[in-house]
C-alpha cells in the first residue's frame, strides 16, 4: 500500500480532474434510511413473553456478576440485591421501571451538514466495521493494523452516503495504547464529518475522546452533555458478567449523554445455551442488566439494545456468522427490543477469511437477518472479515455495493398515472419495444440502480478489459476513492484547539487505559 506521504502531493489536483467511483454513486436519500417493510418475526407473542419471563428469572434467581465496585453499589442503591461473590440479583419490577426510562428514538448529530442519524422506529443507521486488529488488501495481504490503514478507511467511508457512522476500523498498532485513541479519534474527526465511535478503554481515554469530539463540534460542555454526537459499545462478558471496563464505559457514556449500545456476545453452544430460545433469553437478560445501569446513572440516557447472537461450529468451536441460526436470532432480537421500546443494533458479519463468495453470501444473509428483522443500527456494515479479526479493503467495497442496493430497495415506489405507464404501452402497441419511447427517455438515467462494483458487460467485453473479478475491481475502487478524497471542512480554530489538547495530554503521559 502506498504511504500517505507518497500520495499526498497532488491528490486534490487529481481529484479535481476526474470523478471517483463514489462521486457517481451518491444519493441524499441514502443518508437516512427508513425501512418500509414490516419486520420478520421469529416467535409468536406468547413465545416472546416466555423469553421475557425466562430472562427475568435469570436476572432474579441467577443474577449478573458485576466486576466493579462503583456499578455494584449503584445497582444496590437502585433496589437490586447483593447476592455475594460480586453477583447482583435483580428485582423485576424495579428493573422494568428503569428500562422504561430509556428513549425509543435517538438522533445522533454528525459533524457535517445533513449527517445526523436517526435510529428507532423504522429508521436505520449504518456503521462501518470496527475493532479489528488486522488490515488486508490484495497488495499486501493480511497484516497488523496501522494508522495509515485506518486513515484510508476514513477517506473511503466519507465518500459513500450509505455509510452514516464511522467505526474504529482497525487498531492502529503502530501507536502506543496510551496514545492511540488521540490519533484514531483525530483521524475520524478530520477525515470525515460523520458520527464517530468511542472505545470503552477506561475513564481517562473515554473522557479524552469525548473532549476531542466536543471541540470538533464546537459545543460547550453543557451542550455536549445534552447532544448525542458519538456512540460506543459495551459487551457483556457472556455468560452473565459485566467487567470493569464495560461498567465504567456504561457509566461514563450515560453521564456524558452519549449513545451506548449494550451488546452481549452470545455464541450458542459456547457462551450461551445451544438452543436458540435459551441463547436469546440469556442475551436479553444481559442486555437489560447493562441498559438498566445506564438508566440508574442518568434516567433517559440514550441506549441501544444490542444483539450479536450466533452459533459456533460444533466440530471446532469456531464462531460462525451469516448462518440460518444467526438470521433467526436477528429476527428474534428485533422482537425483544420492540417489546421494551428500545432501538435495536444488529451486525453485518461473516466468518470468511477472504473477500470471496463465502464472504458475500454470509454477509448477505447477515444483512437480511438484521435489516428485515427491524434493526435500527447496523454495526460492521462494511469491511468485516475473518470473524472480526480483519478489516478488508475489498470487502468494504463489496459491502458498500450491497448496502446501496438495500438503500434502493427501501426507497418508496410511486404509483401514479405516469408510473403506471398505460399511455406508453398504448404508444408501443403490440410486439414493439420501450427503448425509444418518451416515457423511457425521460427516466432512463435514474430508473434503475446503477452498480458500483458489479460488471454487467458481456463475456467478450469483460475479457478485453482484463477479466477482472469482483475482488480485483473492489481493490481498484477502494484506492481510487482514497486518492479522490478531500477532507470535509473543519474550522481551523477547532483543529488548533484539538491539537493543543492532544499535545497537553500526551505531555502528561496519555491515558491510563487500565481503569
């Protein structure tokens, strides 16, 4: 991969001379999705209620181990019971009162105009992949993530309107852990104007990231605390535990008024029961416990019900994604989130180790499960590979193509005298064609979705152009889009204030990420 330094000279000039693939594939309607379809339901109303009651039994009879004293004390003060050995057992009525305080709809403000994201109801926000230790492309294969790789993902994400929120993509392993969040947050804030992600890496790191985001938005401390402008994920330690960093993150996000997604990582047959109803009941119990903590800290704190239930390969123990079980779990999770009036998070995931046919069909299955299950927040929407261990340049473009097709699928279809086209049929008559009719000429440029990645040419033309397959074309589009990137506007005084903050914190030794 060419380095940023090598590419930087002349990028703006080259971008002005030609349009990137992304520039010909944008649509303002893609910036805020609204799902027009009723969600698919896996279980009957009675079965959903049975799962709910089983979850309450788990919480009241077995409990959740809370591995931090502050959160433990908060639960007890809110009416839950200390059962010893760091276990909290929940009062069902008190728990449900807390859950009822969470908002059903959230608006997360992006930094740029038109970049706000609505989640809840039929609204859907799309995020990139995040948290992967490795990066891969055709040029260099799989290797440890770097800040340069993250920067390129930011540049490409900025270009496509179907991407609404920025994930942490890859770990910048060439930056020391105590300083990494400064570099990664600055990249997202300067190379994109979309909603950023904040890792729960300890109170100091979270506070640092929030301060940088506050500065970039030009908000006062009070305005920031009342304006969701970022999102984070807390994963319960399945089965039935919340560790120190996750508890701290839930508390920090609630106090700051920022969005927190509580996502149990429940793999049926490993960290959850092998049966789907049992796995969903455990997921539900863990999600409710974490969401309740946010409401104890700040009633009305913006939270999202996270689902990530899938299964393992019972021959090897390896996680499996994009499976029929994953899809059923996504449908069921939507039912549980709607039962509590909470926005739902799902994911676009695959276990494939390469951006190949397996990656595509498992991703397609995941997307159908998530989107047709009624998700409001799709995490890992573009770039996820190898069960989340790798962010792939080619897979990112493949996923953007699929997301754009879903965005088109979700667009309403107008039924009118003009679209019913009876007059056009009368003009053509029997046995003719519609290519040259005025009805077609007036609409042909926008009538159908135009693909970003797919090649619809015949075999001879495809062969003449080098017989490139989808993965090769995706690699080309990715790096063309990197080259065409122009950073979105950010006031210079905000950049300088952010850089001064980072310099001061760096001089102080950075963040203690252990607490």
